[in-house]
């Protein structure tokens, strides 16, 4: 086969696979997931996984695991215990009504200087994991820059926080929220669940004025793919690109 034709076919395949990998991306997308399927939300670095779908005396339900998307790559020491501190509710209006925070099981905390640079001299390169089962309460599962740099007037350093929430049961048309986002279900059928992650409107006093470098330029989208399908697509794209490069060199 003519080399130019082969290269053209490979180029089309790469574009098609790349499109399919992210075809479901859409801001505040609400879609149906089946058991085992994962929804990734880049805006909040959070993922949902459908663990079980069923029915009880209350109605149709879905058990949904809610977790920090990068937890498997977050290399940091684990701490615990209760130091007696809690977030100041005046800095986070309505925080004690944010029911999803009560489910938090693990806190992933990154320490930044208020200029946005990583505070590497603390913990492990500025990162720590807190086991919340031991009673620790001083967390909000979001950036605390506004509170710890501006409201307190110190402009020294702040925590950027993400959380695992474990497996949470949702019924149809139910939502549970943090101070940043809500997880909302719609229709729950025998084999699929309508679910989305949506932002919570922030007041000016609570809205972060700066994001750490790692969070800059992220699109607000969600991708509906199983782990297996996503990895398969990425591997296929990688192989095709390698073939393409060899043909170009040859």
C-alpha cells in the first residue's frame, strides 16, 4: 500500500480514537452510568463510580463511590487524630448544612504559599493525607486560600484540600453537597443511573481569587468512560502514534 495512504489512514484513526475518548466531555454534563462505570470531573478533581443499583422500601437507589481522582498518585504520609480545631463557619456560610462533608473519609491536603508556590518544606513536598476516621474535623475539601491568605490578613500560606467520601447511597432525584459542588441523581433504573457533579454558586467572600499552579487552565468537564475502556483507548492511540512516527522516519 502507498506510504501516503497508510499515513492518511493512521492520521484518521488517531483523530477518531481521540474523539471517542473524550466525546462525552461536556460542562455540567448529566448522563447515565451503569454499574462499574466512572464519571470524572476535572473542575473539582473528583470522580464517581457506580458500585450498586437496587431497590428498597424507600425506592430505587444507587450506591456511588465519590473520590479524589488523583488519589492513587498522591504520594504523602498519612496522619490522623483530632486536634480540636474546626472550620470557622463565618468563612464558609452554611458549611454545617453541607451533608456530603459528613461522609468524608480521607483528606488530601497540599500546602501552598499565598503566592501560589508549593510549600515544599512541610510534610512530603507540601503534601499530606489525613485519615478522617480518627476524628479530625478541620477540613472543607476545597481551596482555603481566601480564608487563610486574605480573610485572616496573614498572606502566608494556605491548604488546598480534596477528599474521598466513600460509598454513599443516593435515591432518585437526590443531591448531596460540599461547599464547592453537589452530586445529584436523576432517574435510577435497573441497570443505569442518571448522575452529575455540579458547581455550587459561590459568594464573593468565599470565591477563591487564585488557583494553585496545578489547577490552572483546567476545563470544566466530565468524561463518562469505564477505566478499562479509557485505558484501552489511550493505549491504542499510543501504538498508532508510534507506528506513525516510524513510518515518518522511514
